[in-house]
C-alpha cells in the first residue's frame, strides 16, 4: 500500500456551537446539555453502559426512541446496534434530563473514494441483508471506525473487509491512498439505519486507487451473525461539486 501526501488536510464542521469528548469522540452540539444521571444502563459520563440487547432497548425507549421501528423495512435491528456499540464502532450518549432527555449516537466513519482509470468512483449501490431485505445505499466504500483507530488503518481495514471476496492476495500492494485528498467533516442528522436516533457523524474522506478491482458492476459478500450480507457495487461518475 502506498500513501501519498502533500500539504495539510482541510476540515469542515457544520453547526458547531461547543465541543467536548464522550467516550473518545469529539462532540459538537446545539445547546444540548448532557445529563450525568446514572441509571442501571447509563455510565457516569452519560453513555450507554448496559450488557445486553434488552438493556439497550429499555435504555433507548427511556430516552425517546421507539425501537418498534427497528428491523422494519430498511432499518437495522436492535441486536446490530448493540453489536456496533460493543465493538466500539459507536458511542450512545444522553442529552438533556428527565422527560426531555434524548439518546444521541456518535460515529466516526471512513469514506474511501476509490477511483478507476476513467475517474469514476466505486459506489455501493445496495445491500441484501441476511434476512432477504434489500437496502439502498448509494455511498462510496464506508466503514465505521473502531475506538481510537486512525483513518489510515480504517481505510485498509475497510477494503479488506468490504471487498475481500473479489480481491487478489496482493491487493495491499496495489492500494494507493492519496493523503493530499484527505478531509474531515462533522454532520449531525437522524440515522437512516436506526430511526429516530440523532447521530453525529465525524466523516474522514479520502481518495484511493485499486486497479485490481473488476471493471464491471460486481457483488461481494460478508459473513454476519445471522447469515450472509451481499453488497452490490458499481462505478459512477463523480457528483459535481
């Protein structure tokens, strides 16, 4: 793998009013004060600290999230969210107190814009979940970062995990990451995977080349706890900026 670097990366942050750290994640918020009230599944710093999906479901319901919507349509289920938190891919915190408290999800995401020789970007068009549901994506190769993982390590892990079934053994020697294209941005919006759960995404974006990938649309597969997930990929012209 080659890393190319020139100059400093640009950083964009939207809606930043004040910052602090929760569970290792930098948090920006719009006048939302984090509660420090401790319950059975809430730690001293206001983060979820339970040890089961049942505790997580109760914790979310207590903080304004209707979990009955999880696992319906294209939404992920409560077990997947618990696994995500358990693997340190996200942190769940509480903002506000009493009946006004609300669960808040913190995620750092690596967006890898892999380009081919024609300048097209590899896009994950959709996913077929283990239970057969089809989920639309329309995103570049994206991977949630784990704990204090650096974006460079996350980029290599993302390729290895997401594209493994179509890669040759020497793919790491062919992966070229252009560090001069790196940028970071913070976005706050409701999660599309977990309805009602307001999420802060710290997005680490960078461009790469991986010439060993198929030139035509292709699919990959990932083992999951409850079966296999199939990912559908295609090359698309980059969106105008």
